[in-house]
């Protein structure tokens, strides 16, 4: 059997006609030149060692024959359909007869033109880098702008964000925005500026066009409508002038035939605008309504004015054939015509300004300046007008960010004789501070002006700067107001006087010592014909009001007290009110101390007999009724100028200083010989049987010589003999109140 051999042609081989060269092995040609119309290479695999295949080769310029050059795959689709890649010389391009599936990128250094239908199964980017979108989203990204579908038939157009499968993310550091077509609606979203790669928070949508024709601005995400496109309802943009011609910019919201119009205009130096319900305004926002669109309804409106000198907002209402400014807001205030009549501030019912700093108050109060008055900077003015004359009250607030003081609301009253007609008020009446109310001081003369004008009413409250007391109008009389102290035994309490109820009226007028028992036995006269007690003296002075400092003179508390010298005296209420007029049915209690070792004799003395109750000769806790009941041998021996509590009646006499410790009163039980205390006679006369402070047989009004320098904080008397338990209650109360 013959063996196939390779062959080699070294010096050229020319074949003409249709002859073939056939080799079972490998044939090698140094140069092979094939001519003719058709050359057929019948082989399973054609391998070309050279890296370049040249089509339309020839000597010289072969461009004239280049058209149609290419590669043809016979029967690529079927027996009658080939696949080709051909060069089209006229357009300078390759034409592919069928689709191209490219695994890698397609890059064009110039334009890329795609005709017909083009399908992209992935995402596309133009002018940038595609971001890592969720695999279910299909997006076209033009640099930082995006158009995408979220795989649930919703389409979005946005700026500066992409969705990574979990969150929207910023593409670059900037703001982001989105417009979506969702469920047949158009929705608009915005987001604050953020950092590239961080999560975008769009929050609620801000605007919507719904699929039922509603258009909404949505600040809270609730889809609120500002108009409805249903029948007889519409949104219009334009304006009506005074002739009804639709000309200048206006927004009109109509429901049936009643419109809400928003318009603006400009005339000379005045720019204006208005919002009106059921009315058409003139172009320059004049002071009256031009037309009632629907005559069945009155008109209301808001006018805006902006001029070179000032600006304001007017709120107008129509009543009948006229209209007026019900309220006005300008650069400095809010003005309200509470009756709604007139177009100016002359009939003002309410004016509201801004508040002021902490030092703006009535001149001279607390060292503050009078700028509040001079600048007319009232915050709220309540004005009344009658027959051309106006009167006003005012409220003003002061503010201080650096401390509690000065954060205040001041109340001012127009005052006859102080303010002229038409003036704003300058008289501050009271102020509200944090957790405190301040009553502006009123003199007795000012207070009594209420009396002369018959304008003083029960229940009125003031601070009287003349007597330095709070006073209230009770049963037609101005009474001093003192703090309540939960006094324990009030049944048959005949009279009670405290340091807080004492008023010194100077040396020309006797003091006033108010009875706080509620029985009205006030002591304020020198007349000896009264049974409620009276003042007496042998000098030109009266007792004075003083204070005990906490922790001094054997008392832990600070309290008011009254100081007497040996020339000053007071007769206590007489026996006319004692129920049986005998020597048994009464009880006394008081708190007092000596001033010093000079003039330290009797404090509570008697008139009509030799009796003393509590103090004598420097001793404390002593009692004498014609004879010693408790003598000097049993007095409190230490700290002779400390406060002493004295409580006693016919049966029981007690006394205490701080040295006796809490609740430990010195006492003597039922006396061997009854103590009459000079209340045995019911007949009253000026020199008759009664007790007094520095006034008695041996003090002022008597033979003298045993009056004292002393302080007294409280004196009480009951019209009966208190029981032992009641005396204990009174003792405990006085001990606690004064810290003794």
C-alpha cells in the first residue's frame, strides 16, 4: 500500500483552468499566486499563520472595488439565508446582517448610532460610571441623573442618588431630588444635602398630582388638596381689575360661584396684594371692596401694602354696604378695631407691640429708666373711645435672659388727674414676676381718693406705702392684713394683738394696734371713753415697731415686736365684755422681754389694785395679787433679757424661757387665795379696773416709778378660764411660733 507524502513547491506553480491541487498530507508553498474568479479551499480547518488577512488586495488604489468586501457564512440561518459582514463604501461602515452578542464592552471613539429597536437587559450609563444598583432595578444613569423602574411598575426620575438594594444612596456630595409616577399619581420628593455614599432620606412627598385630578402640596405627607378638579371647581391664574377685566397676576380658587382670589398690583410707590373671599379688589389694593362676586354673601379680605415708608397687613370685613379694617399689622404693632368700624387707628380697641428688655418699666421703679413711657412701647393697649376722646390701659412684658429678675408682666391704668385724654397710661398698678405678684405702693392719700369718689369696694387689696402695710377693704373700712398663724384656741378669744398687726403713725398720731381675734377691739386712740383700750404717754413719742433677729435674745425665729419705753403706755381692753364680771373667768397669754438692766420693773400692770402679771424688778415669771403668788425666788435666773412666754388664769400660772427647754414651763397650780386680777367689777370708768402695758397704779396714769423698757411680740385674752389641755396648746403654739 502506498504511503501519502507531503509535497513542496519551491520555485512556483501555475495551475490554469479548473484543475485542482490535492494533497493527503501537508503541502508547503513559498509563494502561492491563485488567479481566477473563484477559488475553493476544500478543508475542514483553515489555519492562517499570518496575523492579518487583507481583502481587496491589489497594486495601486483599490478603493473603487472595496465596496461589498467582507465575509459570508453560507446557509448561516437556513439553506436560503446566509450571514454576512460587509463593508459599505458609501457610508464608510461595516454592515452586520444579524445581531451581535458582546460579552465585553463596546467602545466608540466618536458617535455611536443605533437604529431600529435596541434592547438593553442591564443598566446603562452615559458620561460617568454606573453605580451598584439593585439587581431587580433597571436604570439609565446620565452622569448623576437617573431614570429607573423599581420592578413594580413605578417609574422614577431623580438626581444624585441610586438604590443599592437596601437604601437610596448619594452619588456625590450634594442635594438629592426625585419625581415618581406611582399608582397613577405624580409625586415629588426632596432630600437635604448629604455625603457621597451615605443613605438619602427623602422623607414625605412635598407635591402630588393625584389620579382623580387633585393637586396637592403635601408638607406633612397627608396628601392635602388645595383645589379639586371636579365640576364647578377650578384653579385659575390671572387677575381681575376694577372693571372686571382679567389682566394682572391672580390666583383664583372657586367653589361654585364664590371665589377666593389672590392678587397683587403696583401703583406709584405702593406695591400691594390681597387675598379676598367673594370680592374683587382694585389693582392697587384700595381701602374698599370693589365687587361682591356673589351678592348673596358678604366679602372678607386681607390686604398687603409695601411702600417706601412703611408696610402693613390689613384684615377687612364687610358689613352691609361698608367695610372696615378689623385689624392691622405693621412693622411695630398689631392693631385691632374690636368693633370693626372705621379704617384708621382712631377707634382702636386693641394694639399689640413687641415686649421690651428688663429695664423698661415706669420711670424710677427699681432704678429703671423711663424709656417705656417715652417710646410709647406698650405691648398690649386696651383702648376705649367715646365722643372723640380716648382712654387706654396697657399690659407690657419685660424679658431678662440672664436671671429671674426682670422677667415681668406689668399692668398700667389710665388715671384721672395723671394722664390727659388720648394719652397712653403711665401709672403702673401691679406686676407679675416669676412666682410673685408686686402691688405698686399706694399712699394713704391716694387710697382715700377711692373713698371720696365712692369707688372703694369691699374686697379691694393694696399696699399702703404710708403705713407700710398690706390693706384690704372689709365692711367699708381699710384694714391691715396680717398673716394667719393657725392660732389653736379661738373659742371665747376676747382680743389678740401681734407685732405684725401694729402700725406706728409717727409721733403726732397714736399708733394703731389691730385686734387679730376678729372681734374688732382695735386700739388706735387716746380717748379714755373707749372700752377697747387706749394709748397714753408722758413724753412726745409713741411705741415703735421693731424686729427680733433669728437666734438672738433666746428666740430662734425672726419676728416683729413693739418696743415701749417707761413714758409710753397702753390700757388693755376693759372688763365690760367679761361674761360674769368676776375674778375667775379669764385667761391671759403674752410674749415679752426686758430691754436691759435699766427700767426693768412691771410690764403688765393693773389699775385699781396692786397686781402684776409676769415681770417685776428684773424677775420673770412672777405673779402678785395683793401678795406674792409666785415670788422672786422662783423666777428665771439666767439671761435676764431673753424672751419669756407667760400664760395664766385663776388656777394655773406658767412661764418659759429657752433655758427651760422644749415644752418645759414653770407653773403653779390652783392658788391658795384666789387671784382676782381686778376684773371683779363690771362697771367701766377711765380709771377703773383694767390691766395695761406700762399703765397701772405704778406706771403711766398712776403713781409711777415702776414702768419698764421692754419689747412685746404678742398679747392675748380669753373671756373664760382655759382648761389645762387648752393652756398646753397655747404654750406649744407660742413656743413654736417664736422659737423660744
